[in-house]
């Protein structure tokens, strides 16, 4: 395995997943090459007394190349791990920024809704004030009606006439003063 092939195992601008795979591949290759070099050195030792010089030198060269490639991979692994750490930090920062951007967008949207509501606030105040005034008027009219009915029934002739054919007015269950007890009308 030549130097260019070994350097090609270090991807440029890679993400953490790609770098983890590159580290795994480099570790496997480094282990395989170290084992191959050990086997070749053992085979060379067995050839010392049985092989010709050319065959012995070829075995040494092959063992040296395997050992050199294994050593180069061993030197490359710390660089790959540094790249992985940098990529992991970069991905963590990008994830945090993405999360913060999403939260900021939600906050901007919520604030826009609040601003829209605040533009309607004056109209809302007028509606609540109108509701309070309508309730006050309805209560006054009902009290007046009931007082007049009471006064009318004090007369014997009215009592003799029997029940009135008039439906008694009833207040609705939803009253502005119950919903907004601390509000007051500007006309009060």
C-alpha cells in the first residue's frame, strides 16, 4: 500500500459518520498489514538457510513494505481521530445553532401573534366596556321591572287579576362583570 493510498483514507471536510468509517477502515488495514508483516518476517526467518539471496531480499522488501504501510496507518489514525473530534464539535455546534434558530423562529412567531393581539387591544377594551355597560343597564332595567311588579301587586285589583301574562326577564349566565371583575367602564 503506497503513501497516496494511505493518505486517501483521510477524507477532507468529512462528517463524523464518514470519519468513523475511515477510522474503522484504517484500523482494520493497519491490523491486517501488521499481521502480514509479522507473517512475512517469520517466513523470511524460515528462508534464511533455504532460499537464494534474491528470494530472501524480496521477502524482506515485502515485509518492510507491509511494516511501513502499517506504521503509516498507525501515524494516520491520530490525525483521523482529531478530524473526528473536530467534526463532532462542528456537528454539535451546527445542531445547537439549528435548534436555537428554530426556537427563535417560534419566539418571533409568538411575538408577532402578541403584537397582532395588542393592535386589537383597544377594540377589545371597547367591547369589554360595552359589555359592562350593557350588563349595568340590563340589571337596572330588571330591578326597575321587578320593583314595578312588586308595586303593582300591592294593589288588590292586581292580585285579584292573577298572574301576569308577561315572561320574567332573566339575566344570561355569562356576565361581563363575572368575567372581568376588576374592569371598570369609563362612563362609571
